[in-house]
């Protein structure tokens, strides 16, 4: 008995460690919920000025009409209220990489932005970005206007928005206007000025891959970060990072976050994402260079240097997003294709990492037969996040969401 007691005592730290590890690696997902019985696509998650979670998406009104709408959750993402339609957004063009977005300013102003098709002789696939403003909690909306009034701008796409430290909104996008003759779009930046909409647009970087989304992020030190896929040396399409530490007056020279050296003459249609915690800025992206798939790395010095990349998932994985939790852990979501008989299914994957970026758990949260794509993620607390995505059901698209529990 004495020997048994000694053995148990000796094993206790190991057993406790194992229990803690098992708890750490636990990920469970709730049953999915359809946000609207009407078909839809292109979900986006954010919060309003009262810290309520907001889910926006494109809703199909009838066989020929689409509209951009959003709904507010007042119970931490368990359910959403009635959809609010953005009047005048019926020209919205559904594209998961160029999803519409909505932003809530502290002043009470709401700005809805979306992409619309703009085929022309120069580019049959070009588009424009429109936006509308509401000053009465979405009851009425201003007449939609184009992001820029410059008639030389024929192609505005793959935009992102963020709330700036001064309470205004910033926006970045890819534009055909540029100062070079080589391939690639220009990266533009503009900000709001009170209730007068986006102003003072200017070219801040390039050349950019023409078809991958951009990512705009404001860190806790009020630095403005932008992440995009660049065209380097006329053929390499790798992710680069720029940052402004002077309220957007100037940006650093673009720097690759990883030396992937992906040479491709085409459009990957899968952009990058970033998040922040106490350890620094964290990145996720897809590449076909030096091994296809989704990767992760970080920077602890505001983009001066980047850690070695680490694989998240393989070549069939795309459309990744990233967020940080209140406990500083990192979560990455993506969609990934799998063989399903003589067809292919697409599942949503999620991975948790420690504050410093070490992987702790990976799980697929949709079924083996699902056709899920373009997931977005929003943290609720240190143990719970909300994930929304587009699901094809009987060849029709719907927006679904589910809560994902961590460490349960």
C-alpha cells in the first residue's frame, strides 16, 4: 500500500498535466443555425457601438434581386434579431473574397460598404465599391455613392474597413489606378471625416495581386497595419505587410511576411488576415510556394521581423481568418476540400494556438458531407467564439453560424 501511495504521488503531477492538456485541447461546436431562411452568402462579423455582435450578409430577395443586410445579437451570438436591409444596395455583387462589410462609428453613424460589378472594355471582371450611411440606427440610409469620384478608377475591389483610434473609419482597397506600367493593382487608403463619408484617398502601396482580399488592422498602440498579396519581381505573389505609426500619414515600405516565392500567373482568390495579442501581431495566409496550404507566423516587433512560418493545413485549405481571445490565445478558421465519393465536400476547420503561436488543438466543425466555405470568426470570451459561413444546401447557399466552445 505504501508503494502504491508513493507511485500515485509520483504520478500525480503527470496525471494533472495530462488532464490540463486534455482540457486545453478540447474544442466543441454547437449545432449550426441558419440566420435567415432566405438564401444568402458572404457573412461578415463585427460589433456595434454597444458591443453587440453583428452579422452581415447578402440576402437573395427573389430570383433576380439581392440586398445587403445585417442583424444584431443581444445574447452573445446565440441568436440574431430581425434583418436590417441596407436600402439601395441591390447592386451588390456576391463574392466571398470581396464580402460586403459594415462598420459602426462611436458617433452613432453606420457605414455599409459593398462591391458591385463594373464590366468594361478594359476589364470584364472589374468592380466598384459603393457605400451608404445611416445616422438613425439603420432606419434610413443615404443614397449609395462610389468610393471615389475619380472617373479614372474603373476597378475597385477586395476592400477592408476598420475603426480608427479617433472614432473615424478607414478603408483600403485595390484600384486600377497606379504609377507603374507593370501588372498589378494599386493599394488605396481613405478615411471618413465626420458624417461626410470617405475622403482624402491616396495610393499607399503596390503592385498588388488583383484578386485577393486586403486586411486593415489597428493595433493597441494605434498603428495602422495593412496586409495584402503583392506581385514581386513581376512573377512572385507573396504576402506583404506595411504599417503606419503616424495616423496614416505615411506607411512603411512593403515587407514580405514569409519568403514563399510563389510564382503563379493567375489569381489565387484567397487573401490574408491578422490579429494582435500581448506577444505581437499574428498572421495567416494561403500560398502555393514551398508547399501549398495555409500557414501561420507572427511578429513581435511591429513588422520588422517575422517568425518562421508554420503549417496550419494542406493544399486543399483556403480562405483563412484569424482572431485573438481575451486570454491571448489565437484561433484560425478556414475551409478545406475533401473527397466525398465521386464529388468533393468542403469543411470548416478551426485551430487554437497559444499566445506565442504554438498549436494546441485542431478540429473540423462541419460534417464530412457539408459544403461550407468562407468562414468568419468573432471572439465572445476566452472560451467561446462565433463562426459564420456560407453553406450550400441542395445547391442553394445559406448563411449559417455556430458557437465554438474551447477548453470545455
